[in-house]
């Protein structure tokens, strides 16, 4: 077993949103309710999320990312491990911790 530490300096929140939105939208659709209607229209969801991100300060965006990651850590690990298996990388992540430094 290895522990690898990665330090991230810059985050392109729009590109990250493009990557995460399909995963989050699938989760919202599965839950049903009002948010599932928004999740079904991926383009509108993308526009809404990006406009919201643009209105936030950098500090708030960072806080939001940390909170989102903390809440969806299990899902993130699952998706990363699925991608690693699909690409035949021979790696399985057991845990991810995120903190602001």
C-alpha cells in the first residue's frame, strides 16, 4: 500500500463542473423530486451551475468544492476506481482526503 499526496494549485471550476455534472445529475434523477426535473435537462443544469460559480468568490468556490467532495467522497472513489479499471491501470484507491492549505 502507498500513500500519495497531491497538491492542487488552480482549479478550473467550469471544466470540473463539466466533468462532475453528469455524475451529480444521475444521482439527482435517481432521487426524484423537484431537482430531478432540473437534472434531466443537462444543458440548463450546466448553465445554472456555471452562473452560480461565476457569482461566487474564490474562497466560497473553494469551500463549496471541499464540502461537495466531503459529501460525495464515496461516489468519487467509486467513479475513479471504475475509470482506473476500465483503463486497465492496475490501481485501486482506498481513500481520498481533501483539505485547504
